[in-house]
C-alpha cells in the first residue's frame, strides 16, 4: 500500500508545490555566411561542470492549485504559470476558473447519474441470469461481461462508430424521420458519455451481485414463502438486505472510477463539448508541458474522490463498529 498508493500521492503533492525551470543565460552567437559574419544575441541553458543543464527550483506553495482553479490574485496565478501580469493573463485566469468549474460539474453529473443506473441494471441482469435455465447461464454470463472485458478505449470507439453521422443508430433513426447529430451537440455528446459509463460498468455490478445471489439464505426465502410473502416482499426484505454490503462495495468502486472518467471524453469529444477533471489534467500536461501544474490538478482529482467517498466510508465504519 505504501509503495503503490501512498508514495505516488506524496510525490505528486510534492511536485504540485514546486516549480523548476532551466537556468538561462544570454550569449552572443556569431554566424558566418557568404556576405560576412553576423552577430546575434540569444538565450541558452546554462550547463554545469559535467555538461548537464542547470535547473532552478523554488517552492510555490498553493499557486498551481490557484492556477488550476483560476482563483486567488492574478499575480499569483500568473506567477505560477510563469507569465507576466497583464489583462490578457487575467482573462486567461478567469477562463481557467470557468473551465475547471465546467469540468467538475460534468464529472459530478457523470458520477451521480451513472451510479444508480449501474446498480439497477447490474441487479436486473443478475436476477435475470439467476432465474434463467441452467444450460443458458454460462452463455448469458459471458455475453453480459463482454462490455467490461473490452478495453475502455475500444469500448468508447464502439459507441462512437455506432452514433457517428453515418453510423448505424443515425441511419436507423433517419428511417423514422429523426435526425440527430450526436457528435455535434453538447447535450448529445454528454448523453453518449453517460451511456458509455453505464454500459461499460454495469457488468461489474452484475457479476458481484450475481455472486451475492448465490449466497442468499434459502431457509429465509422458504420461511418467507410459507408466511405468504410475495416475490417483491422476499426481494425487499430478504434478498436486498443480504446484498447491501455488496451494493455499498460496488458504489465505492464505481464512484472512484467514474470520478476519473477519461477515455470516453478523449475518444468521443476530445474535450470539444464537454470535459472532465481527469481530462483537464491530461490537457494541462500535454498543452502546457507543465508537470507541476498537472500534479496540482491530479491532487485536486484525488481530493474530489475522497470527498465523494466520505459518506459511504463513514456509514461503513459505523456499521462495522455496531457489528463489533
């Protein structure tokens, strides 16, 4: 746990409060040509005695966090981005604030919308397989697990090819006079990302709940039947309470995965119509080539996951304490 979780988190936080830039020097460069020698002034990285570039590092505190969030004074945000303070950079800081807010809003929307649908769909499929013929269960389990087995990028590409302008779904809808450009509008792109999240994660809920159904006490079910309980009453008062620890477990896992949504945003929209907190970290690292600012965004993502998990963790802790 220390090697795989604690150490990377500590290193990421350490990088998020520092800033390292190469030490530059101004030099004169002479260039010889057919018309004589010209002299120009340029910058280059200073080298130490061994020929390695000299890097200057300093502690910047929470400046990169303010830069990602677009909050605080413009001077601190611009200093973190190594940019001079001017009106253009002030406008950029406000844009970053709006960008992070939008990314956080969609990430929470994706997380909170997909979670109940993943649980519901996984539970319904588990019940369906449980009550199917014994000879069909192997085939049904394999088919139900396919979306979860497929690599996330491939799964997102499958959704994209189905819903692109000349894809199967738009063609089918056009036969009924319905025309929707799924990849060209914000609401439809977000809907596809949410659809991907449910389709890709529901098999995990299914296989966990299906395993839980195998351990439901038959004595309790038979006693409920003798007492005249209906199927719904047996499901509500016997099956669901027995599965509740598994439901909490699935919710914990899905909340962590959903808050880190990246692949469908990258494949379906490339951040054009919507973005997520995880995609914003990637975008910061690639476009600005700033691992320190990207580390701050990663720390904020991790903090968001912890905040989402606190209610469930507190509930689990209280239940374990009562049980002890």
